[in-house]
C-alpha cells in the first residue's frame, strides 16, 4: 500500500505510507499484526464459548496513556507483516480452530488492506470491527457489507480529557 497522503483516520496526517512508520499511527504501508488467536473471556456475547478469532493490529491512531496494548499500539514495525491474502488465510485458520467470529482489534489504520483481505473469500462467520471509535465516515463506508458488528469504544465526551489522555481533542465530535 503506497499512500501519497494518508487520510485513513481522523488525524489525516497526510504522510506517505511507504515502508517506514512515519504517521501518527507509526504504521508504514505494510500491514502488521501483533497476534492472531482465539480470544476468550472478553466481551462474552462476542467471544462465546470457543472464543473470538481476534486479530490484534500493530499501531493505533490514538495515544491513550492507559492503553492495555501499548506495547503493540505504540510500536513502529512491530509484529508480523502480512499481505491481504495472508490475513485472509489467518481468518480461515482461526475459524478452523472454532472461532465464533473474526474480531479485528484496532484495524483502522490498515482499513484499506483489511478490506482487501475480507474480499479475498467471504467468511462464514461474522466480522467484528473492534475499535477506539476514532474513525472517518469514509473509512467506515469502505467496509460496508464486509463488517457485521461494529464494536467501538466511546472514550470521551470532553475534548480536554481526550486531548490529555489520547492526544485527540476532536475525539468527542468525531466518535
């Protein structure tokens, strides 16, 4: 993915996403995942009895000071590089292990490549878009018909708090 001027997330930082992770999300043009595995016990209606097929993406468009996944969300080029075809194959591996759904955790900054992966072959289970809620309408529209469940956080109602804790004063109006 070579983006001349990245506008995937609401920051619209405009960096060219080549190999380096120069944008706010610290993600280059290569999609990276930190983990793909069955994930139990979180969001019980989503994970069910066997687990959700959770795919944790490296990087994030926010900088939450309390992030439970900070090691992967703030890292540059951490995790395994995957193509859309490889990500699609991972989805089917998780389904073969019994995943009730495919749970995309913090995928926003890779949305165009995630979309490609979802188009490789239709999944027989629901797709969960599990995000911070910090999205653009255009990014969400690009996933129409491919995502079944949107699971956004609603972190802040006050811009000052959003600025102090996630470096995103526009979070309340954007989310």
